[in-house]
C-alpha cells in the first residue's frame, strides 16, 4: 500500500477538510479516538485511500487483526464512499453498512459491506465484515 500525501478534502465523502475530518484521527501517535463506529469506518476508508497501513492495523481488533496488509494493485484508484447505515447495537457493539467504489484497469468496482465494530474502553475497533459483496 503506497502512502499518499493528504488531500485538501477528506476522502471519506464528508465534504469536510481532511485535517478537520479523518486527518485528526490519523495524526501521529497521539491521534484522537474516533467517537463512534461510523467515524472509525470513515477514517479507515480514508486510510486505505492514503495508504496508512499502520493506522489500519492499529484500529483492527487484535482478535482478527492480520499480521500485515497486501499492497494495493498498481493503478487502483479509490473513487468514493457511501455510508448506508450506522447501527449501534449496545454500548460496545455496532455495525456499519457502506459501499466503497474503486477503479482498476479502467473497470469500475464496488464493495458493499456490513462491518462489525467493538468498543473497548474509549476506543472503537474494526472486527470483521459480517456481510460483503465485492463486484
């Protein structure tokens, strides 16, 4: 995953400036904690766009976290994110359904996923995809 320079507007689709949106969660070892599962999911999407592998691994729950992440295929372009639903199940569990769009070799791709999140202490973590349909 190649690291990119941060853009002016946030890749997560919030229409906010990157430093005021996901950038505040990505900023160094003292980064702020995402206040809910949707904010964490958006910041993880932005981390994929920007190649922030360390952030992705730090926000992945230790019980399901891989040892590393494969590099994105050469030429992959992330196009956008649409959050469909954020469902807080209780104080420590949530689900977020979203569609992430990308383009590779001139072909559009969509990944629809419902992700599970858990909160431990004040920190939310991505656990896994409970439903996923890449196309």
